[in-house]
């Protein structure tokens, strides 16, 4: 957009001067504009009334045809109608060749040297490459010179003025392009919708599979643990396969069981003691048979040790 603006700015002084130029002055203005450096668009100048009058002036009609040549045509067109056009100076010839290069680049991305040598009437490849390099510096075209393949690869080109009678065909081409683009976008949308649906179905299937896999894996791991625990229990009967927490709980339960056993033992001893107090003999009997209780006491202690 900036390049187009610069080209229009270069033409601006000639547009201003044309408002007061008529006849020979207008014809001279055309010669100056087509020779001026950096001026590559001419449609606005062609549309001005003072310039349009040149077409009906027999003396200056060639100047109007010359301006049309630079606006729409190529160097080959000039060679074919050279007798009906004013003679060109070197600056005009170079500019027309640059514009011809732009027209060719608009039609094809790859321009063989052989075609360019013919259409631009360049005597040598060296001079052709110099012409292309100058056009690149003028920013009317961009690309790469491929000396190995003997071709110029176009990356960008400016747009030239469009002839009025070609506007309709250009609009038709744009409509066809817009229609084709819309159809392509609609097809892409349909494809994207199908791909999204397929992706959702695949994700759902993967989630179900993953869930089943994790469940099966857990069952297998639990089974393996049970088998390993059984193997350890069989190989080491003294080991239960309990965890450290389980073993600690088991020890505490054993201690509680021992405590309950001791409590029951104390209760039995108290009951036996109470029975002995009730059956205790008189003082006389106790004096005669003093050793008997000691024997009974010894027997009780023996029984107690046996129970322990």
C-alpha cells in the first residue's frame, strides 16, 4: 500500500500542471510524465479533460496514444505500432521495458530468460539482469535471479493501470475467485466438523479403554500381591506378611490379651483366698497341724506355676 501511495505521489505534480495545460503544453506534459523517474501509473492523468482533448487533436493525438501505451501496453506493442507513436528517448524506453517486465510478472511467476530477451529486445543476458536489478531497486518488482536455471523467479510485482474495457472481465474474475474461495472454505468447514466429531469419538473410546485398562491393571497387581504374600507365608511360617502397622497392632493385641489373662488370674487367686478364710480351723487345730497349710500353699504355688 505504501508503494502504491509513493507512485501516486510521484504523479501528483503532473496532475496539478495538467489543469492549466492545453494543446502543445499538454502534449509536452505527457512527454515529461512518461520520462520522469519513479512515475509508473498514469490512469489519473489520462482521465483529466485537458489530456482527453489530445485524442481529438490531430496534431497531438500521438501524445495521447503514447500515454495510453505507458498506462496499459508493453514494449512489444510499441515495436508493432512504432510508426503511429512519437519517438522515445532512452529514459522512456527503459521505463517501458520496466513496465513490460511488470506485465509479464503479473501473468507468470517464473520468467525464462529466453522469453525476456525476446519481449524486451535485450541483446545480452548481462544487460537483461541489469535491467531486472534496476527494477528491483525501483521496488516495482521483487524476485530472484536464477542464473543456473536461466530464469527470474517473481516474488512480488506492482499493479499496472487497468484498461476501462477490461474492468468487467476483471470484476468477473474476482467474482469467480470469491465464489471458488467460498466453496473451498465451506468444504474445509465440513472437513473440520467431521474431523472434530471423529476426534471426540476417538477420545471417548480412549477414555473407556484407559478406564478398563487401569481397572484390569489394579486387579492384576492386587492378585500379584496376594500371590507373593502367600509364597512368603509358605516359605517363612513365622512371618505373617503383615505390614509394620499391622504387626504393631498385633503386638498391642497380644499385650492386651496377656493383661486380661493376668486379671483373670488375680480374680481366681482372690476367690481361692476367700475360700481359705471361710474354712480356716480353730486355734487348737491350727496349733497341732501347723505344717499343713504350708503344704497346701506350696501346692497352690505349684499349680499357679503350671498354669503360667
